[in-house]
C-alpha cells in the first residue's frame, strides 16, 4: 500500500512564482518516491498581513466574519498557482479549498478549531494519481460559513489532514532549518534541536515560538502524527523531529527560550473578596471566546475586603475583553480597570527541569542581574514564564539563552523577512 505524506509550505516558501516552481519540484520528488502526497500551503509571502492592513484602513473594527472571508482568499491564490506549477512539470495535481473538501470547524470566526475532516474526496483523488494541494488556515462550518484557524494556522491544517489520512508523517517546510533553542532572528547562534518532545514543543509554541502553530502540536500529540520541521531551501537537512517525551534522552534542564509580545495585561482593581467573583469574571470572558493566559489574584486587603485580579489576553482580544469588563465591573462592583500594552512574556521550557531545583531561581536572578523587573510569574511542570516590560524582551531572551548554555558556534540561516506592514 502507498503511504500518504503531508507536506506544508509556509508563506516565505511560496513568496513568488520562482519559489512556487521550486516547491513543485520538492512535492514531485516526494511523489516520485512512490508516496501519495497531500500539500498544504499558506498565502504567498506577507499576503495575510497586507490583507489585515487593508481591512483596518477601511474599518478599524472589522467584523470577524468578513475578516475570515478576506483572509481565506490568500491561501486560495497559492493553491491554484502551486497546482499549475506541478501540472507544468508534467504531474497530475488538483487544488481544493476547505469547503470543497469539508474541513469542518466550530462555528467561531478568526480562531476556529477543526472538528472533522471529510476524506472521501481526498482518497478518491489520491487513488486517481493526483497530488492534492489544499488551502491551509481555513475551514468551513456545518452551515457553509468560511472560518480561519488563527494566524499561523496552516500548520494545524497540515497536521489535522495528516491525522485524518493516517499519514506516514507530516513535514512542515519553513524558512529556518528546524526548531531552535530560541528564535534565531533574536539569537543568531541559537542551536537547532535534532529532536524535541510534543510536550516541550507545545509549551514553546504557546510561549511565542511561532515556528509551529500551538494547535498543530496539540493535534500531532493527540493522534501521534510524526512531525518534522525542516527548511524548504535546504532539502537534504533533516530539520527537527517532534516525538513523544518517552523517546527522548533528557540531559539539559532547559530546552528552549521564547518570548511573546502579543499579549496585554489587564488589572481589575478592588474586586470584593467573596466566593464566586473570579468565577463570574472568567466565565463572562470565556462566553465571548476570550482565552486568558496568566492570572494572578493579589492577597486580600483586610480593610476593604477586596483584592486585585490581574490577567493577560491577546492584543487581538482586547476590544472584546474591554466590552465584557464594562458589564462585569458593574456586576462585581469592582474598581478601576488598568491596561498595560507594553509587556512581553519570556519563558524557559524543558522537560529536564522536573525535579531539578534551582531553575526558577536562576531565571529570576538572571533577569535581576540584567536589571529587568518581573511583573507576573506563572509555571507549569516544564515551563516558567515571567511577564516583563516589552523593551526588555530581547535582552531577557539573550541572557536566559546564555545562562542555560543553549548556544552553539554556528550562525543560523533565516530566509524570510519580517512583514513591512
Ligand atoms: P512559515 O511562514 O513557514 O509558517 P513562520 O514565520 O510562521 O514561517 O515560522 C518560522 C519563523 O519562526 C522563523 O523564521 C523564526 O523567526 C521564528 N521562530 C520563533 N521561534 C523559533 C524557534 N524556537 N525555532 C525556529 N524558529 C523560530
Ligand atoms: N496565512 C496565514 C498567516 O499568515 C496562515 C499561515 O501562514 O499559517 O497567518
Ligand atoms: Mg507559520
């Protein structure tokens, strides 16, 4: 029986027609190995950022339904062009958007979760010898509404397709040579990891290492999809393999460092110190689909019987959060609401920190030595995050990368450019 390989190419890999022709060669090479190939592509270059900018030039607060209508078009351009490139090189290929296949998602705009993928059409077309090219990042609801999976979501489209088709593996081709100990744009001598566990990768992705969309890692772990991140420009490099933690030998306490400046901190002051107040606050936010990351409730003031609740949400969710808080504030009889937008979360991640004391204190001391103030702290079994001022995040990442000895002697090659919008 033939094996199914899913390949995903990000924006930089399909940024212009020459690059698309090269991607076609990579795809055909896999097909010529005797495999069935399903390819997922992102929008070309910085297309999605340009579409977002156009929308905001026209309407500062565009509806999320129309944003999904707009943003989903980027991937439709690249699937058609890549399919034409494969056909021009003499191979059978066909492109599909999410609606044509039935990549079903929940009925939520801008960050929908995939709930099911219909495989009949895919299997039929593979059986007919076609290479299949699928639009990443998009889905469709039961009612036929177009949705998107959140920025960077094409990775998740690829892994979900790999799971649905029981693929042999899912290869994520991108503009760096794999997963590094930190963003190689920030620390050029970051080391490439040969292998990393799903658990660590999930924490890294959530902590801001946007080389993989967090939900892609979650899905890969859930369905045990062998996942590889590799360079679309250096095809012979094997990149980074992401596997179950049991397959790993852990010798360092910290595997990687990440920073995320996409969040804002909100403080709801003087919340009455009675049972159910925090539940009311966070239930109202959850009903509006706002995900909250770090949460701190201060020690209750004896005199006023109130405490302050601080939490972080993404900048994207800030307008919705403020709308909710206007209502909740009255319900709770709380005080002022303070917003801090110039923050960044720096995190260290490593399965090796379990049962190894002193890792947190080393992190805090390193930040202190660099003159960096910590505003909030949160931890999981394999992660410690500190909220700091945004202006300090590069300094913090470099210092932490150094202190945990994660660097190497080589300089990493990064192909893509940052968006100019
Ligand atoms: P694509 O368009 O291929 O999906 P992305 O821009 O989404 O590419 O992801 C690749 C980028 O992720 C890299 O160029 C790099 O700057 C960034 N990145 C952040 N953290 C890491 C990390 N730990 N390892 C590798 N790349 C990282
Ligand atoms: N094109 C979308 C984005 O830029 C999805 C992706 O590239 O994964 O976020
Ligand atoms: Mg990406």
